[in-house]
C-alpha cells in the first residue's frame, strides 16, 4: 500500500512538473513584457494539451503566458531612444513636436515615418503599461 502511494505521488509530481514546464514563459523568457501581438500556436497548443489532460495546470499555464506576454510571437525589431533626447521634443504645453520626432526617429532607426499625415491614428499608453517596462510617466 505504501509503495502504491509513493508511485501515484511520484507520477502526479512528474505530471504536474512536465505540464508546468510547457509554459511559454519558461520556453521563451525573452518574450516577457509584451503587451499584444499574434499568439504563438506552439505555446498555445502546449497549454491546450495541458487543459486537455490536466485542467488546472493547463489553465495556470495559459494565465501565466497571457499575464507575462510570453504567449505572443515577437513583434520584430525595436529601437530604444535616450529619454534625454525625448525630453527635447516636448514643448511647454506638453505637446510633442512631430517634425522633431520624425527627425529623431529617422536618425536613430534609419526609417522615415509619415508622422505628418492627417489620418495618422495616435494611441496613448497608460501608466500601467509604462510600469511594466519599469518606466515612470513624465511630461
């Protein structure tokens, strides 16, 4: 009886361990911190297998992957700009000078963006999104 309990316990621990390692957060730690994007079908499939066989660990794996952003495919290249340079783009009213921003982006990335188009849609981030990247909002 005692050996049977140990075998069942060992199988349960091994099963939970293998399911928790199917989490995209462990496979792709560099993806953490993404807010949105296309869902990686491999990570979603592994999490779905976890739901199929072991409901609670599969749901936990999905929750962790969505919370950390590891379930999303990488969005491509990013470029970081020195915050001191960005402060020069904001005028006294807190508005961003689009011409200076366009010149700075072109200088830093080599790409010319159409920031002067009238149908340009602007999306404003929240303080929570900045906090995810360890930044503080300041104007």
